[in-house]
């Protein structure tokens, strides 16, 4: 009986570890170094520049396709845990490339921007992202920003603090309302130094960001009327990670935006990049046409 219980306990541990590895592997794989990222871009036949720029407090890595000053600049800001490689599916879209230069930025703590070294201040992240946009933007070039998940939070902060840099804004599945998101129970214990070393670097960054979300979103609450760009809010009705109430909250707060399009995608969850890509591209073209 004792051996049977021991066997079952070991089996349970093995199955748990196997499941954890299965769930975490995509987030580990997406944190590519330059060589891996270059190989992926080459396999996709994408002529993209991989570069680094000093931000206000962190060197950030970026990918860029196109430097045609007659086109607007379309900026992609990823969620957590992710990297600029998340946007390769959008970068391969010929219609977007024909209409805009495309810039994808590794947020601080991910990819080539200090992987595993979290930056929990959304204001500081926005300052660093703004520095990259300024460096890559051509004179008088219009800028459309697409932020996904917590990248949407950073994008909103960017539009609040640097309205002159943002001419169009797409907030997709974005965390915007304090306390309106799901937090895994394991996030708290694994964020402690005694356990955090066990986690992949990108997950560790995401953990620290997650635990700072509420305070950071509360700090943004009085700044929403600074956003003066046409804004699209896109959210799945069944999003269990970043609750749909985030979208309604932002709609009420965007009093300074000349246009607000609010689209709840029926039956969709958090990952609209894969479940509703045509809809994302539709609204990106909408914003690009406006600018």
C-alpha cells in the first residue's frame, strides 16, 4: 500500500511538471536571441532590421520593416510574457507592409530588452518605448500604436504621456481597469526570490509586472483624458484573463479622444491575434487610413 501511494504521488508530480513544461514552453521559445530571431525572419522571407536603442533607462531591442517616410509607422507592443517575435504573423501580412512601416519593440524585461530584469513602472516603460519611437520615426511621420494585453496598458500610458507621438491607438485585450483581471494563485509564491530563480526569465518578469498591475493602473486613472488620438478598443466577451469590464472602463475614461470605436468580439477569449486576426487587421487599416 505504501509503495502504491508513493508511486501515485510521484506520478502526480511527474504529470504536474510535464503539464507545466507544456504550458510554459511557448513563452520560453518566444524569448529569442538575435540569431534565433534572424533565422525565423529569414524563414518567413521578411527583410526586417534587428536593432538596439538606448531608451530613457534601458536599452531596448526592436524589429523594423520599411523606412518609407511617405508611409505611417505602425508600432506593435506585446503583452506578457512575450516579445517582439509575437508580431511576426502580423509582419508577414503584405497589405499592412504596403500601407505602413512596421516597428515591433521588446518591452523591458523581455526578448532582447534585459530578459528577466522586470520594469514594473508603466510610466517608465512608456518613456523607454517613446525614446525608441522617436528614434525610428521619420520627420512628421504619423504613428499608429497597437498594444496587446499588458502591452495595451503601456500603449495607453504612452498615449497619455506622449500624445504628440500617437496619432492612432488600438487597445486589444488590454488591462486598463484596476482589479479587473485574473491572477494565478502560483504568481505570489513564485515571485519571491527563493522560488523566482526556478522560473524561465520571461515568466519571472511577467510575475513581477502582474503583482504591480493594480497600483500602476490606479496611478493612470486620472490621466485617461490626456489621450487625444482616435482609439479602437477590441476585447473578447469571454476573456477570462483580462475581464471584459476593462473595455467598458476605458470607454468611459476616453473623454479626450475624438473617436472611440468599441468592439466586443462575441465568444472570443484573450488571444485575438490568433482567433480574430482579420478583425485586428481591419481596425489597423481603419486607423492607418485615418492618419
